[in-house]
């Protein structure tokens, strides 16, 4: 018998208020948890059960008010169960066992989505209220999941936080970590009590806590182990549940609470399992908190431990039935099937604010348990609780509070308006300053041009004047030493010469003036051309934006068409199976009838629109596989009809996605047939699907050697060089990436062009293709690093020799996390071998290693990079030269 997943829940708290303060408005209905109860003996009680004997729960020190319901007697508020999912990072065992394979889970926290991978190319998408990555801090988890519930409990509501997930996925870490050595590791329980103590006044209020465990359908007191069979008492009229026999401890400070937790933990029932060496064997209840239980199918439980697990599974099964009934609005909810569901009665479908955090792991080996956990969370999100608050309203006080809040909002609005106006003024001043600067530069340029031409003009005048003076002196000397009687003709000639020189001077001056005017005209024309060029640039930018929008629209339309095509292909594939099954049955009939019916089936495969889609549910691929037979399916890979070949290779690819079918396919010659299709077919669809099937087969080490032995890497390289479709390239890159993780195939894979084929596919630039390329490079670098450490390889990396280092450095800080994570690992593996250090320094990889050691989001990679930089003499020498501390 196997239980799908385990559950852990922090419990149910109750708050009661008889003050003048009102509750928070609906903006606080996030995923929340409550962690307190003011009833000394009540495990859970709703507000209708509070009486004068119960102390009013202490009001919080400060919280914004909200308007009460118009119906004074109805304080109920709808509150759906809020669900957050948290991913655990890979542990040491998974890092070793699953190093060559991607995680089965992909998170999109910004979209609050989770993708659960079915195979290399298909996945299911789920949405949650919050998605927490493996890097989410304990503080972040508390603020998202539990803090709003603490605030809600302090306002007077009941509340619950519950954790559900496979054993070893981090439920205890999330809820119960004490954080004594590292305060940042504190779990929800410790942080919640801190906020509760900070939100009350211990002079007038009290906080009481019980700590219990539900073990094999028996409620036991962890603060008094002798009290080992506490009864559940149910109020006949209201149905409220209480535990009057439980020990109650009053909490005065945080240290007292921590000592209580340590005491309770010392009395817990625990036993080791293969999945978790500290797996709890019971449900623990602290202020209605529950702690991890256990799955049997992979835990190695036996003997008395098996009986414990069976009991836990009964509780979980009953809880699942209640969740299903509530999600489907069933008239009957089987809350009495187990004590766990009775204790959680108010948490699901009751009056409590309930928040569920489901914990999952990344390993593809536990995909079934992960899927079960996700579906539990999806069903829980459909459960609606009716939250109730008992509080008397002082409308005058409420009005005053609302006035204060309004004044604060008005003041904040005025402050933001002032900031906006200051920003506008700042931008205006900067713009005016830039305009003035441009104008000043332009005037300076014009002034320089004017001064240049003026200087040339003055110099020309000066030269002409000097020439004229020289001529005058010459004529004077000639007239003095000449004949006394003089010659009137000579004097006349000299006078004519002087007149010609003056006329020449005037012509030169006119010429300089015209040149100056022409220069000014050229400057004006250049200004006009510059303005026109700017207008043209603006127009072109507008056209580019329009074209980009058109391209985006085309891309979206293409995606829709691809979805329709995929649906039609699925229908064609099912029809192809039906045709093969009919052919097999008709093999026993006469030849003429077989040929006629086969022609009819092939016609149906080619024309799926002729088939009535409502003829009943189609057989699954596994069922058709059993009916048709593997040999028959593989024989269709060599069919003359192209459509039949396409559908046959799709069937083989889907079968290869299941590990149990891979060996059968290889033994029946399926691998050889797929490689033959790559070699002989020119159809892009066949290339894509065949490469995907080979990628699935390449996850097995024995199959990897067969693929290489049959020339698979050469065929994949040739197919990659001729392919343009991103999906085809992604399948090919995935197959090569799997082969890169085999230590024995390193030299042969590189020799037959595997590394160059990977680097050649970067031309596609599609992120999915680049992610597979990065994974292949990381696998290859890891194998090289291992071989260097073992002494079986010397010299620098084959990746560096094939020119991969520039692309690795370029993508070391890629925005896409799958690409960046693999590239960071590849850099660290390359840097572990001293023979690569000089090439990495020259190629700029040292700077990326320094960045990784400081800023990488994954702690294991960050520590590895820091250790490499500290231990490498070459890197240390270069860092000292550059005066960089690492």
C-alpha cells in the first residue's frame, strides 16, 4: 500500500475581540496562517463559540480600520483557501544521481505559475496564489504565507497554516525550524510567535499554548507524555471541537516558547526512512500545528513503522476526501472519517482563514509524488471558508480613525504631487540647459568661422598695401635718378600702373566678400539638411515600431496555428494507430479484402476531417502499443507513404518518453530505424520528432554508447547544420547534451563534430535551444573536470580548443536562468583544471568567475567559484596583479 504524499500543517488559531477596533478589509485575504488561540482548552473554536469565560484576544498595537458590514448581525466574510507552492533545492544525492537531467519542475514566480514537465517537449502548467523558488528565504515564505494570518488572528479571526508534500521536501524546515544557530533559518512557528508577542500587551493580555501529537489515531500530550489518550469533545449544537484534557502553557516571552518547542520535540515519535533520515512519524499539533508524516512506497517502512505509516495514510486519505468534497460543493463532507479531519474541520469549509503551502522537490525520479502534491493544492484552492469576526463597532471611533486615515492619504497625495512637480521642473531645467548648450556651441562655431574669414580678409588687405607701398617707393626712386627733363610718357605709364593695381585690389576684396557670403549660405544649408535628417530618423523609428508590432502579432498568430496543428496531428496519430490495428486484424482475412480495407484506413489517416470525432474515446498510446505490437509500429517507419512515416515516428517518440519502453525499442531495432530516418528523410517534421525520440533514448547510458557506435552524433550534426526550425534544433541539442554527460564518449563525441554542432546551433538564438546547448557544454565540462581530477586527461579543455569559451563568457550572465545556471556550472568546471586558467584569463572568464563567487543566486555554485579562485595559483596571481579581493 502506498500513500502519495505527506502532509504537515500549522494549526488553527482563534481570536476574539470586544474592542472598538474593526477588522482589516479584504486586501488582507492573501495566503495566510493563524497561530494563536485564546481559549485555554480549545483546539479550535469559531467566533460563535466564544463566551464570557473566554478572555478577549489582545488587539494589535496598530492596524488600519475598515467599514463594517451593513448587516450588524452578519460578520461573515468569504475567504478562499490560499495556496502557495515552495520548491526545495536539489540535495546531495540528487545532484549526483540527476546531474545529467533537467528538473521536472520549472517555476515562473513572476506569473505565479508552475510547469510540470512530462517529457523533453511537453509540460503541464498550473497557477497558484504564490510560487516560491528554491532560493526563497524563510523570511519571504513567512511574510507571504503566514504573516497575514497572524494579523488576521490578532483582529479576531480563526486561522490555519498547513503544509502538504512528499517526505523530505521541506515541510519541517518551512514550519518548525527553530533557527538557534542561524536566525535567518527560523520557521513559521517561531516568526509567528515573535509577531504575536510584538502585537500584544502582556500586562493585560495572555497567550496560552498546547503542544500535542496525533499518532496512530491517538492524541497525545507532548508536554506531559503520561497524558497519552486525549479525547476530542464536540459541542452538540455548534459542532465546535475542543480538547479539555490537553496541557496549557502560558507564554510570556520568546525564550519560553522556544523551550516549549524543544521539550515537545524531545517527546516526538521519529524513525529513519530512505527518503528522509529525520522523517516524523506522527502529526504534531502546536496551537493547532501539524508536522510531517510519511509516504510508504519509497520510504522503506516495515514492521511497526509500516503500521504507523498506514495510520498516517488513513488520515491523509480522509483529508483528501474532505478537500475533494468541499471543492466539488458536495452535500456531504466526511469530516468524521479520522481525527485529523475532525481537528481541521474549521480550517476547510469552516470559519478560519486558511493558508496551504505545498512543498515539492525538483527530481524527475519523484515526478508522480510531485504531481499528486500539485493536484492536492489545485483542489484546495477551490475550497471557500466563511470567515467570522465577533466585534462591537464604535462608529464614532471608527469615523475618527477613517478621518485620520483620509488625512494621511491626502498628505501622501500632496507629497507625491510635489515630488511629481519637482521632477517635471527638474526635467524642464535640464532640457533648457541642454538647448542653451547646443545654441552656445553653434554660436561659437559661427563666431570661429567669422573670425577666420575676417583674419584672412585683413591679411589680404595688408599684403596688398605692402605691395602698393613697395611700388610707390620704386617709382619715387626711379623719378629721382632719372633724367631731369623727365619723360611725360613714363610718368603717365606709372600712373596707369598704379590705377590698375588699385582696381585689382578692389576685385580681390569683392571676391573675398562673395566667398564669405557663400560660406554663410553653406552653413545655413547644412542646418536645414540636419533638421530634415532628424525628421527622417523620427519617421523611420515610427515605421520600425509598427513593423515590430506586426511581427509580434504574426508570432502570436503562428503560436495559435501551431497549437491547432498539434491537435490535428494528435488526431491523425490516433487514427494511424486504429488503421494499424485494423490491418493487423485483417491479416488473417483474404488478400483482396485486406488491400481494400488498408487503402480505406490510409485514406482516413491522410484525411482526418472525414472521421467523426464523437465515435467514442480513443485508445491510449500504451493500450494501442499492446494491441498493435512494437514490431508493427517500427515497420511503419519504412512505409512508402510520408504521412504514415510521420505518424509512426511520433508514436515511437511518445513510447520512448517512458523509461520502461526504451530498452524494448532499442532491442527491436527502433534506434537503427530512427537514425536511418535522419539519414534518408528530408521532411522537417520527421527530423524534429526523430531527434526528440533519440534524445529520450539518450538518457540511458547503454543507449548512449549504441547511438555513438551507430554514427548517431554525425547524423545529428548534419541534421543540425541543415535545420532552421527552433524546435528541431532544440531536440537535436537535447540529444547531444545527454550524450555529453557520458565520460566514456568525450573524445569520440568531439571527434565526430558534436561540440562544433552544439556551437553551430547558437545561430538560432532561441532561448530553449540555447538552454540545451548550455546544458550540453556544462555536462561536457563536468566530465572533463572529473577526468582531469582522476588523472586520465591532461592538457587544456577540448571545449576551449573548439572555440566554445567566447560564447560561454558571453552568456555567463544571460537573463534566462536555465542558460545562466548551466553556463555558470560550465565555467566552474573549466576553472577547476589549472591547464585552462591562462586561456580563461585571456578570454575574460576570470571576471565572470569573480562575479559568480559574489552574486550567483545558487549558494553551491557561488561557493564552488570562490573555492576555485582561492586555490588556483594562476588566478590568484592575476587577481593580485589587478588588486582584486576575492
